[in-house]
C-alpha cells in the first residue's frame, strides 16, 4: 500500500480562533509497520483520521494507492480499517458476535458466510466463549480485541490504530501488541506505549503539527525523548 | 443489572423467543394503538399490567426482570402517578401510569426475546416498500440500531455522572447532573457517528 500526503495542512474551526493541528506535511508511506508518536495535541490523531477519510485536509491532498481521500472516501474505508482509542465508542451492537458481524450488513454475503467469518475471528481472538455476551461487559482488553475483530471482518488491506492501548493495563497492552504484530495487514499505529514499536519499519514523530523526526524506531524514539527533555 | 445490559437480548427457548420478530412488533404496535382506548378504563390497564408480568413469566423470567426494565423510569412513573392522582383522581392515575408501564415492559420484552440483528432485519424488510419514496430501508434499520444502542449508553452515562456527583458531594444539584450528562451524551453521539463512518456504515 502506498500512502502519499502532499503539503497537507488541517485547521479546526473557522471562527475567530481557528486551530491548526497539521502544518504542511509531505510524506510517502510504503512500509508495513509504521509508528506514530508525539505529545497529546501534536497532530497524531488528525493525521490518522486523514488516512481513513474521517476528515479531509483543509489544504493539500492525501492519496492512498492513488485514491484521493476527498473524493473516494467510501472505497478508501473499504481498504483501510480504523481502530479507536476507546473501544466503547466503536462497539455498536449489543452482543459480541452481532457487533463483529455488523460491518458486513451490506456486503451481500450470505448468513452462513458471515457466521463463518465471525466464528473464525472469535476463535482467533479468544472471544468464542463470549460470542453471545453483552459486548459492554467485556474487560478492557477483550473490548479492544472485539473492536479489532469488528474491523478485520471486512478484510481491510491496512489498519489505522489511534492509541489502541492507552486505556489498557500493561498486560492487555502487551497482548494487543502481540496481536498487532501478527496481523497480515499494513499497520499505522499511534501510541504512547513506545515498546509496541519494536520491530516496526518506520516511526514518525509529530510535534506541533509537523513531522519532526522520521526514522527507524530506535532513532525516532531517541529523537522524541530529546524533544521531551528539551521541553522540561 | 447494569444499565448497559438493560433490555438486551437473553437467549432462551420460550414461546416468546420462538415467535417471529415481525409478529412481536405487530403485537407491540396493536398494544400501543389499543392503549388509546384502554387508558379510559383503569381496570383494563390493571389487567394489561398483570398480563405483561405473565408474559415475562412465559418468557422464562420473573417479575424481578419486569421491574428491572421499569426501574430507571421510577421517578417519572411516580411523578405521573402523583400528578394524575391529585388532578384527575386515582382511576386516571392508575390508567395513565399503568399504560406507560405496560408499553415500556412489553417493548423491553421484545428486545429481551429477539436478537437485535433479527429485529433490525425485520424492520429493514418491513421498510422495503418505502424505498419507492426514496427512503433507504437500511437507514431505517440503522436508526433502530442506533436507538437501541443509545438507551443503555445514556443510562450508563447517567450512572457514571451520578457516581461522580456523589463523589464530589453535589448530590442535590440538578444542574450538576444534567449539564455533564448532556455534554457527555453529545460527545458519545459524535464518537458513535465517527465509528459508524469508520466502519463504512451509512457512507
């Protein structure tokens, strides 16, 4: 998958106090594992939302395999799944299996085909014992697994993950990290758990809406730490 | 019972579980229409209340679950009952409050005995003729889904706000309850909308 950002800027609000959260970002991403780090408010989440066409840039353009996010949002969302920080915000149906199946409502697949896919994912993520349980009564780690399964059911080519471990304890964060490492898809992951980025191909460091470092994990994390030290 | 599991489908093999979702919705519709007439006779409403309790029994549960569906509304029910008793007499009070009780309990019974997906599929099927007038049946189903999702969501938020209120000893302030509840509900609605779009629903 090839993702291109051409001079992308994004500003929220057009009143007396507009807030520019991304400034003139130009990037080409082709790696399978891309990490995104930076302070809260540095522009990470806005950057990720641009990739899934949840927002379109105020200026510049974002291309995914040649598709423009401003024009081809529907096709793009078929190719790129999005995982939010808070799984509760992503769970729509009352029970675990219904929520996983939800993404295939308009897929044209038969009930049997949908059930088979749901079963596969339930087993893969160890949720099979909870298939008929209320989704909101799962533990935090299980809810994030459910949210991930609900995204994967549509078989996207890439996954964009916005701090999926921030609300989890260390054990569950490590578990999500292992699951992410095993995914076949391209992954673009924003996180504050820096150890999740071990083995990633490339890490971007955002600061005040700009990419201030773009390197392999060790070098990018060192640069991020220097940035934090410089601000103390 | 936690607020987030209110009215949520409970698997079972009772006659009510086996009844087709469309039939259950039709019964609910008839009950709603009939309540316009029955609310004139307190004794008819009382019989319907007993009938709704019996229906929970038939579904394999007891009066406790019946009451749990109504408990979040107890303040509204008490207010309605008192106001009607004072202004229109006890018969009117029983009839009007009882009508709300019957309809809420029976609506909850439909969702308790029907998987949400089956319910939504039925509504989408029933709404299919409306596509001639430009209405997307899937969107009607989506409205229902989001509606069902929002009931326990808002109930859960109300519980959290109430706990925060108690923790901060602001138990008597209505504003301290309503303002954060509305703000958080709007935020959740935003997040839910974003999640639907991200999952490719309703593009």
